[in-house]
C-alpha cells in the first residue's frame, strides 16, 4: 500500500490556509488559557499566602494550594475521555471556555482558602479539557504536511498565556523592599550607621534604596507588630532557622498590609476573564472535527468542512481514507476495551510515557516554584519577578523554533535534542547549586533549560500524542495520555518542596537529569517518526 493512502498522493490540493489558521487559533485559545491559569498562581503566591495566613503552614498545605488545580486537571482529562468520542471536540471546548470564565471570576472573589481551592479546581477541569482537546482538534483538521506546525501553535498559545500571566503579575505587583531592608527601615538611622558593612551588604545604602519603594502604612504595621525588630546576620544554623521563621512573619505582616497583598493578587486572576469569555464565544463559530464526524457516520458534514480546508477533491479523498480506518460496526461507537488490545496497548504506552516524561523532566518546577528556584540562586523578591518575566520571553521565542522545525527536522529528532540537552544543563545547574554559586550565570543556565524545553519536549509531545492514536479510539487514548500527564505533573508539583528540602536544589536537578537520560533512551528506541504522514497512514504503520 502506498505510504500516502488511497488517492492522496496524486492530488495537489490548494489549502485554504486562512481558514485553517482562523479555526486553529480559536481552538488554540484553550492553550492560551491553560498557560495563563497554570502560571498565574506562581506570581500570586507571595501575596495570597499571607492573605490566607499559610506562609508558615506545612509544606503539604502550601503544596496543596499550589496544586489544587491539578485535581481539576485530572477530572477534566477523565471527563474528556468519557465524552469526547461521544459528543465531539467542539462542545467540550465550549464547556472548557465556560469553566475558565467561572474560575477566573471566582478565584479573585475568594475570601477563604476553601473557596479559593474550589474555584482553582474548576479552572483545572477547564485545563484538563483544553489540554486534551485543543491539540487533538487541530491535528484532526490540519493537512498532514503542516500538521506539526499547526499543533505546535497550541503550545505557542500556552507559552503566550504563560507570558501574559507573568506580565500581568509583574505589572500588578508593587515593588517591595527585601525583608532585611524592612528590618533596617524599622530601626533608627543612627543604629543602622554603626552596622559593619560587608562585601555584599551596605546597610546604609540598602536602607536608602528601600525608602523609594516602601509602603509606609505596611511598614507601620510591621513596627507595631514587631517593636523589637533589628537587623543581624546569623552565625550558626540554629540562628539561621530562627531568622528564617521570623523573616517569614515580618514579610507576611508587610505584604498583607499593601494594596497587592489585599487586592492586587485578585486582579491577577480576574485579568483572565476577558480571554476566557472570548474563547467561550468564539468556539461557537468553529466547525466540528471532520474526523469525529466521519466516525459518527456524518460524512456529508465532514466533507463540507474538509472542502473548506482543501477543496472538493481533497475532501472526498480524505473522507474515503478516514473511512478505511473504521470498520462498519465502529461507526458511532466507542470501544474503550480496544485500548487494552496488544497492538494498541504499545502505542498507548508510548503516549503515556512521553506525556509523563514531559512533566518529570522537571522544567515546570521553574514556573511553579520560581520563587524558591531563584532565591536559591541568590535573587531577591523584586529581582525574582524580573527573572520570571525573562523566562517567559525565552519560552516564547524558542517555541517559534519548534514551530518552524517540527515539520522539517521531525518529532523524534527534536525530542532527542530536548532530552539530551536538558540532561547536560541539569548536570551543570545542579553543580552550580552544589557549590552555592549565585549570580547571572545561574539565571543563564535556567534560561538555557527553558529554551531547550520550549523548542522540543514542550510542543512536540503534544504533537505526537495528538497524532499517533487510531481514529476510532483517539479521544479515549489521548485522554489516557493527558490524564497520565497530569498525574505526573501532580506528583512533580507535590514532591518538589520536599525534594528541595531533602535533596537540596542541586540534588533535585541532578535527579531530574537522571529522568532525562531515561527519556532519551526510550525515545531513541521506541518513538517512530511521524512527520509528513496523514493520521490514517500513521495508524496503518503503527497498528496494522
């Protein structure tokens, strides 16, 4: 059989790229909201923790608040698998837009931690639906020759959403003095002048700098709550731990009395509402997936949509080709038991491994726990916000590299570059943390890791899991892979604080480096190349 399927090789259709771009961009808004909702909490974290009085809480509670949306992601992935092959891609994407809108409004309105987490879970369900359906929908409507590029657009919008959240957080958040600067501001100037300078800390200069950004009302509250406050440098581990506890209380007292600590963090979530409403409305004007329509026996509707993609001849040939992958008894039927068939189980296993590996490679901790990662590299609160914004810009720029190379270099090659590159970068980054190295070079290493991930594993995994599964079980199989991805992400997010405490940053990144070695070897052995092949031909090669 020809590698291009029945009738396709002889045709040279003229694709309506404007139409494909329009519907792909609307569908990819699910990725935009996914990225924004996923990252906005990292920027809000320094402010909602004092508001809800959990800064000094257990690592589990703080980790739960950060990752409560993941419960929703898991639920969304399960719901998607149960419903998408029955009710189509479009309806569930509309539903995800509605859930994003409710979550954005409700999270910002929350006045207690339980309500906050409930709305985060609702947003997580939206993420679970969108992360499953947006790339799958785009893959099912895009021509084979440019499918990788168009599916990668979904990852581009994810990155834009991440960057948008970082920009919103950066613009909303006020500039704050460091906790040591707050201590100095609470002391009489005469006492500050007698403190001995060190090579990295000039008390008088630090106090003068802090006066330009200090909130006088918040400072007065700190002085009222800590009348005996002073500046000192701990000389042993016991003093260091005691100072860290007191520093947390001082910073909480300060932040909770600023505008950002009281109201600003709410606007970080509310800013998502405009995007969420736009996605919800625009999805009503997007056609259903033609491959799902053929699966449900609605060939005429599918042919009409495909004709808008590539003309009548292209539409006829595509519908015929799709039908050859579906037995008569499979029309309008969903057989979840097929996932356990030996010939399909291997493909599902590849998808699940790649989905989990994309999370366990460790890069997402840089976004979710940026405060801890950059603090360990020697950056203060204000500089951390700048560093976070820089990571978003790098993430965006290198996603364009993936978009313009995935259909040329191929999926497998880019993923090998990603896994191998992260292994080397983590080795050096972990060594830097081991020797307590701080400064710009540590930021550069973090940015290199993000660049490597953005041009490889981040977009390409979504491309692969949206195209390797057969038509008749694609919705269910993708949901299994996406569910596994969110399980992996949940595990990663919940374990990082403890790993960071026990293994220290250097051990944690070395551990992630080991995971990347395993991922590299798996991709090298098991992942086939799928670039330039129709979904039906990929199915024939992998299943038949």
